[in-house]
C-alpha cells in the first residue's frame, strides 16, 4: 500500500476499508472507469430490518450515481428521507482455471460504492438523471425518443447516491498454482469472458425501411 493509500484508508469508516490491499485500490479514476463500463449495478440497502440487493440500470454524473424505478417500488418510496446504501458493479473478464479446484478464480474488475441514497425531488435533476441512465445504455438514445409524458414522469422515481467512499478490487493474470502441481498434465489457463451487444432485432410493428438509430451502434462500440 502506498503512503497516499495509507492516508486515505486511515480516514475511512471500517465498512469502507479494503481488507486485503493486494488486489484493492482507492483510485477514484479507476472507480469511475469501471462504473462507466458496466451495464448493471447491484444496489444494497436495508428494508424493514432486512438486507435487500436489487439489480438496476444506473448512470454516473460526476460524483453522483443515479438509479431509477417505479415510484411505487420499495427502494424508491421508502427512502425519501435518505438511507445508507451500497452499490457494486462487477465486470468479469475471465475464468481462471487452475490445477486444483482450490486455486480456481476469476479475472474481474469491481467497484464498490458507499453513500446515502436520497430521492430526487427537483424535476430538472430527475429528467437529467433519466436521460443519463438511458444514454448510459444507449449513447444518444434520449434525444431519439419521443418526449416523456407527464404520467410517465409521475410513475418514475429516481434515487441519487453520492459517492462518499469508493474502492476497487481487480484480478488479472493466470492461475496461481502450488509449486508441487506445476508441470503436471492437468490443463490450466484462462478462459476469457467477453461481453458484447449482438445484432439488433427490429420490432414487428416498426415501419419497413426504418433505419437502426445511431444509439445502437454507439452502444455496441461502448460495450465491445
């Protein structure tokens, strides 16, 4: 751990500290890089004394993360006054195959965020957040869509999670086998995991010769 990371860790609450630093980091630029490359965030909070983890679409604007859902859902309607929350995005890059089952692993990049989730009540911020969430998945899609209807706006709630503490955990490379197993005839290596968007399928009721919008190839490029 560098001297900078030691100073950063000293000021963190226990729940936000990295237990083992060999794969961990407090590099905020790396946090942002992983968040911007992910498709789904798993959001954790406590509801009626029970831990809940919900997969959700999201977007990052600066040091704030936005998630949305129906205004009637638990994560939205029960957290109007702010609730401690955690959000995790994990990108899996490969399955690490070792000679023993014990040493099997994965190559991955993970960002863990802690903060307080609050309901967005400013109408402009709410619309900006919904646009950012849409464009995170399909860059430029918000402007391709028709204008949001008032009833749609009313039915949708947005939570903002300011990044108070964040860290990353990353594994790269091949298997780390016991020295006694090296050179055996048991196969070992890495099976890459690739995430990519496939060929789009046009809905049956779309008029013939309607072009695929620019947001679709933009998303394919972003998540290639």
